[in-house]
C-alpha cells in the first residue's frame, strides 16, 4: 500500500512538472495554441530580407500583432500579419520593415494614416517600405557609387 502511494505521488509530480514545462514553453515562445486572437491583413514588399514568421508588428513602439506567414506572389514578398482586434488601421497606413538596433532582429512597423477608411479583416495595406540593406549601402560606399 505504501509503495502504491509513493508511486502515485511521483507520477503526479512528473505529470505536473511536464505540464508546467509545456505552459512555460508556450508563454516564453509567445505561441498561439488555440487559434489566433486578431484579424489578418497583408502587405506586399519587394524584399523582406531577414524577416521571419512570428516577428513583432508594432505601432509607435507598442506590439499590436505578429507576422503570421511570408510567401511569394508574382515575384513579390507577401506578408500576412495577425493584428490585435482592438486596433483599427486606416487604409493609407504605411508598413515598413525595420531592425531593432544596428544588427538586431527585423520587425514590422506600421505608421497609421489619416484616412477615414478602415482596412477590413483580410484586407491589404498598399503603402510599403522595404528594409534597408546595410551590406548594399557599405558596398556602394566602398566602391564609390554614392
């Protein structure tokens, strides 16, 4: 009887430990386990060099969403973003890809527009700015192409 209770307690401890590790992994990874919260919008860029799925989408330095998918459509990069449902974006908002710091990770920055038209879920933002290519700038400077 005593052996059975000890085995049960150890088993329960292991199960709780595994559940805690799973919860911690999901929280730290900021993963969406049960669907997304938010609506999806897209934007097209000539280049999204260095941008990855799950990258942050910010407005004024505040996280408002995440990059959901990156794909190719007619030789242009199409970025699908999941945006917090409380955020309403104007159709003339500007979407740009920026870098945190000098060599940090890439993220998407949205600069709100002034239009009265709101982008609907599944809509597309048309004004985009591609990321600055540091390697190309340095190459142009070295070889005097500025």
